[in-house]
C-alpha cells in the first residue's frame, strides 16, 4: 500500500493512442516482428514522489479470427512521467489501440516548507 504524507494529493489522467498498424501493415496487425509498443507519457506537473499509475484499454480493434492476448502496463514511473507499454503475442492481430491512464500521488503545496541550506 502506498501511503501519502502530503497535505495535497494530485490526480492526473489522460488517453494515449498506442498505434494504428492496419493502414500500413505494422507488426501488431501482421502478427510478425516486435509485438510491444511503448509511449512516453508526461504528467501535467511533477509529483513529489513517483505516483501510483493505473493503465487500462480505452479502445481495441482486433482481428476476429485470432485469439485476444493483450497486456498493458506502466513502467519506469518517475515524478515527471512514465512509459505506457502495450504487449501482445502468438497469433493475435491488432489493428489499433488506445489506452487510458490515471496517476495518483503527492504533489507540492503552497504551504510546503522549503529550507535553503546555502553555503
């Protein structure tokens, strides 16, 4: 469990178009090659510490004659952003996908103390 010690909790969210491979014969649609897509996401403002990030599918356009295999995750989470990761494998063929995300964590407050220890 993540415990928040800030007086201010921030919630940021967004939507990410991950890919559209059916128009140009990309790997996700043909079922060959790299079956992972990564997109860098920046938060609207930095958190005080790396937030908790939730990722979900928002839109998924699949070939109807193959199995549905999809994993979406958030990796490399920092105070400024993260990598949205979309993976599939085997015979799954995906034309296009969008993912949505939400980040929850501590953010700076005007009431925070800032002590400057100068030389």
